[in-house]
C-alpha cells in the first residue's frame, strides 16, 4: 500500500552546542523562549506512514481506536475489532514506515503501533452478530430511529465506515486511505463478496463552541469557526450527506479524547455526528475531500 509523508507534533531532543559568539547565543535564547511558549507538544518532526492490511497483531491498537470513537457505549468493541481483522482484504491500518535497521531494533512495540484505521463493515451482512446488533441499537437511539426504515428494508446493503486515527496526524493521509478502501470495495464486489453497498454511515467526531450568543449561532448556520473537526476531511462528507443525529459525549470523554482548554480559551463541547451517504455519492465525496484539503 501507499506510503504517506506527514508530520506529528513531538518534543525534540536537545542537542549539544559548540562554542558560539554572543549574537548566536542571543538568537538561541530567543528560540528557547519561543519553544517554551509553544509547549512540549507543539514541535514537529517528519514521520512516514504506510497503510497495511489489518492482522491479529493489530487487535489492541484497532480496539483502542474503536474506543476513541464509541467511548462508553454498550458495544462489544472486541467483537467489532475481530470483524475488521477477519475481512483483512478490506481496509487499512496506519503504521509508521520502518527500514531494516529500525525493524531490527529493540523498540519494536512503537514501530508496530496502530496510528489509524480506515475500513467498513457490512451491517446488513452481519446483522445477526451480537456486536452489530449493539451498533445498530446505538445508531437508532442516537438518530431517534431515523434509520429504522433503512435498516428494515432488506434490499439495502449498509456499510459502517471507520475513519479513525491519532488526533495529531494531518488529514492529508486520509485521501490515499479512502481511495484504497474504494478500490478494495470494488474488487470485493467483483469477487462476489458482500460489499455491494447502497448506503454508508459515518460517525464523525467534532467539538462545538459552548458560546450561546447570536454571533455563535450565526457561525453554526454558515458552518463557521464554532465547530472544530477532529478529522478535517469529514467536514465535506457532512455537507454532502444527510445529518441524522448529533449528540454530546462530554460525560463520556476524558481530557485525552475531548481536549483541554485554558480558562481564558473558548470552551468546546465534544460531540458525535451521524451522517448518511449513498454509495453513488462516494466518488463525489472523494473529489470534494481532495479539493478541501488542497
């Protein structure tokens, strides 16, 4: 699968400096002040990622990403993770690229870490599996049963899209991952496998400003700055698809999931948004995502 070159904020190691003149020392002092103002997580290093087919060794990493999405929902995440791994010809996990020297190092755990998952599960095909029953119940509750008609029509083949990754990985990595997913779905369809979808459901993560003034409401109507998307590429998906439900997860989130703000910062409420798209809209959505991220 494709390799992706991207950046993740990370603290850099300090390096020994040689003897410098006074001007260079002043410059270095200024940089140190800037670094302190940025904070330990605001520096950047180059990191290469690659997409790989999910396998059994990725179980805990994928399950952790499922928890990042569903939080405290009553869903068997182990069962959901196993389904994703069983259909390893569909979807990709995101891992750090390694060379031969790195692969032989003792730090193998970090190199095998799962940084993201892009996949789809057929809710219709697996409707009798217990974890899928729990997912469908969750979706019905969060959409006030707006999905009932869709679920009840046996002619529909409904896919639940997963587009999860670590929060600091830039959205550009989503393009080749989603393109590859569409390609794999087409190949599976040609092979007679149950991936001939009519609809897709996506659960997006976002943060909405808690401000209640008229200006804030105006921004919300216009799709303005009062909404922060965890995965930026999901904004155009939401614009094209039908929004069936949106709900706060503040009571289920910890700081690592929901984010933290200083007292003087504008406060944001962590939310989930359920979006329905048709299979025919998928090519248009990929084009919109590319344009949006350019």
